[in-house]
């Protein structure tokens, strides 16, 4: 045993846990299935992305095998990434807190469930998460819950089309505000200011927060954390007392190895965490580890999403910024959430066909083509919504023993359907988006198809009752005292907000609890360090310096 804690996965949750534990003097081994994606080679990834290839695809591709079922199948392709940094390598970087009411859906609206923690419990950890990722924003969201500290970085300015949307929304009584970003509006924490190059699914500069840059490197720099890459955990082994003794993992050579520790944290994402628990059967845990409730893998949630695009008379200068700068939370709070899900509106800065798409579709050549592209480009505006999905036991991650991955392990199978609650949200969202486009003077409106966000939640839900939940409020498995399950799998309900800031806040809190449990007398205690290891004064350790 050469580690106090083994963490499985080096993404958002795993990276944070590695840093927060290592910084407190605990020895951490991180087992990461993917490789290190060298930051100096991100331009190769940009080129691949521009060629419509998956920039984070790893070999063997068969390690990512999965199957889907249900009326609205949820595909994982492009919705997660393997490697140091995990899916944050690929994420868009929108860093929103949940609203206080999101934690109390059952009490306030009579649907879903309540979380066992409240917004106030998580608030200091949200502030720490924003400092550690470097979130740019301003407190202009009238529907946000109270904050104890300002955003660590100034907000990005609104775009030209945000101004047009703002005027149209005002006539309809809809309020538009900044969208908080985990990307540098000014240089921060050793990473540069965003260059607005617009290839954010692969950020070539490091301005977008990715866990490899924001957390894993700092964890390794403490000397207490070591990251083993290309190490895919196949199962956890328990002892007679029902505690985890080892994580069994294999590299590309297929040879099985064991990593032992006092405490284990699964941070492989909501799908892989559930899969690993279901794979880790034993006489004591015949239905899978920590699965006495039968809820491991159940209540899978994501965010249904639709986009609408409209052609307008004047040029709106799209594609100058690769990310969205404005949103509204007006329909995500209050309202009739007993009947329909919450939804967020994101006002897009990149909508309509690109010059390349206009050219290919035109069939023209030479000067005629040039003229055509000039005349057509930049006349489309777009809005995207994310809607809330209720936890349903029938939406589930299970094992598919007929399909195996590159290491011979059964692949995950995801069954997914949406119901009346989600459809009602989508219907109202389409109606709201249509009204905004009409107020903009749209000449032509193109509604997009239903899709689903790269957000996976709910598969090992949190609660105080072991019969109806898998982990406790500290993300510790009810039935396995030395096992913690970190990430979106712990979410009780999904809200309409992207999950990662909450995942990071919960991970900071869990690291604090693990450290308090493991740290011998004399080592710095969690409480002395404060949430996220940073003093209450925001930015005191990590300066934001104008570039
Ligand atoms: C295209 C896209 C856009 C997104 N945009 C946003 C956004 O704007 N805002 C937001 O909040 N969220 C966004 N997300 C979601 C966000 O990326 C995830 O919520 C977040 O990364 C989840 O963190 P995690 O640590 O739980 O999992 P991940 O970050 O996915 O990390 C899990 C890691 O565990 C490793 N792993 C898995 N299984 C094993 C195993 N058996 N053994 C060893 N290692 C393993 C994986 O290789 C991976 O590196 C987006 C996601 C995608 C794909
Ligand atoms: S726009 Fe900013 S965050 Fe996006 S890829 Fe470019 S530098 Fe990175």
C-alpha cells in the first residue's frame, strides 16, 4: 500500500480531489484510463476538430464501447473524453451554480426529490470552485441565489448579437444576463487571457479551464500525487469486512495490476462509475458494490436541448466568439415546475451556415461564389435551450454482457426516454424562442432537432436513506465505509444548469471530509485550510492580472 487514497479518473472531480487531498499531505494515486494530451500539441487537436474529427479520440477506440436503447437513445460519442483532464478537455466551460430551489424540487413543486443538502451548505464550496477554475462573470443574474463572494474574473463583454437579443427580449419582458464562463477574461492562475479564437472544444491556449491545467498539474507539483495514465480500472476488490482493498486495473498490454489504499474514490463520470460498481460483484455484494438499494445506474439524467435559428435582415457578425456570452435563467426558476421542467436560454454567438457551408451548398465558382458567400454569410441568429429532466428509475445504465470493450469487460448500456414533464418544458421553450425571433424581425425560422447535452447525472444518487440512495451527503457510499463516488452521478435532480461547477464544489467538500478522516494529528486539518484550500478572501492566492 503506497497511497492513502486511490482516485479513479483524472477529470473534473478526480482532478479536484487529487489536488485537495495532496495539498493536505495525503498520498494520492490517480488511475486514469486515457493518456496525457500534451498542452503543447493542442493545435493538432484544433486541426482535427476543424476536420470534424473527434480530437480526443484515443486508441483503442473499442475501450469506449457502449450500447443504447429506449425511445430517445443517449449517445456517448462526443459527450465525454478520456485522458488527464477528462471531459473538461472537451467541455464548453459554462460554469453555473444550481439555484437554491433546485435542491428542493419535491418540497417546492411536488415532483422529483429533495437533495439532502441545501444551496447554503454548498455556497462556500461554489465560491471555492469558481476560484479554482477561474470563473469570469458578474452578478447581474436576477434569478441567481445569493453569493458570498464576487466572481474571481471580470465578465466577458456582451457581443453584438447579445445587444440585438437584449432589445428584443426587453419588449417581451424577458431579462438577459451574462453567462458565467470557466475561461480567462484576463490572465489568471498562470494561464493566458482568452484569444477569442473560437475553437473551444479544443482550447489551444489554456485560457479555458481544463482539469489537467487547473488541478492535476498542481496536485503532482505537491509531490504527494502520482497519476498513472492508460490505467483502466476493471473492478474493485472488497474484503470480508465489506471495505474496498484494491482497484484492479489494466494498461494497453492487458496485464492486470492492483492499486491499494485506505480510501477509494470513483471519479470516472456518471456512466463509468455505475458500470464499475456493477462490475464489482462479490458474495457480499451480489448485485454490485454499494448497490443494496438497487439504484446503482438508475435515475440516469441529462439535459434535453433544442436550438432555433432565424435569418434576419442585417448582418449580425456571428462566429467572432466561439462561445456564448449571454443567457437567461428566467424560465429555470419558479414557474410551474410541478408541471414542466426548468429551462435555460443560451443566446448563441455562432449560428447559421459558415462560409464553407454556404460555398459547398451553392454549387458556384470563382467571383460569383465569392460574391454569394459575402452576401449570405452572417445573417443568422440562434438560441439554444437546456431543459430539466426528472429522475426516473427506468432511465438506467446497466451492463451489456454481449458487448465487451478492448479489455474484455462488459460495455455499459444506456436506456433513455423523456416523458411529459420534459416535453412540456421543450414545448414552452420552443414557444418562447419563437416569440423572441419574431420580436427580432426574423425573415425565416429553422427549429433544430431534439438533442441531449454531454451532461450525465443521477446514477449513484445522494441521500440520507440507504434504501433510496447510494451515497450520503459527503458522496460516501452508504454500504462501503472507505468508498466515495464523486461526480454528476450523485445528483438527486438535474436542474437546467450544466453540472460541472456543482461537481467541482462537491468534490472540494468531499476532499475536506476525507482529509479530516485520514489526516493524522499534526497535518493541516481541512477546517484550518477552508473550502478549496483558499482563504475566504477570493483570489487571495490566485491573482487575476490584466493581460
Ligand atoms: C461537448 C461537451 C460540452 C460540455 N460543456 C459543459 C459546460 O459548458 N458546462 C458544464 O458544466 N459541463 C459541460 N460538460 C460536462 C462536463 O465535461 C462534465 O460534467 C465533467 O467533465 C464531468 O466530470 P467528471 O470528473 O465526473 O468526469 P470526466 O471529466 O468525464 O472525467 C472522468 C475521467 O475518468 C476516466 N475514467 C473513466 N472510467 C475509468 C476507469 N474505469 N478507469 C480509469 N479511468 C477512468 C476517464 O477517462 C476520464 O478522464 C460538457 C461535456 C461535453 C462532452
Ligand atoms: S476562444 Fe478562448 S477559450 Fe475558446 S479556444 Fe480560443 S482561447 Fe480557448
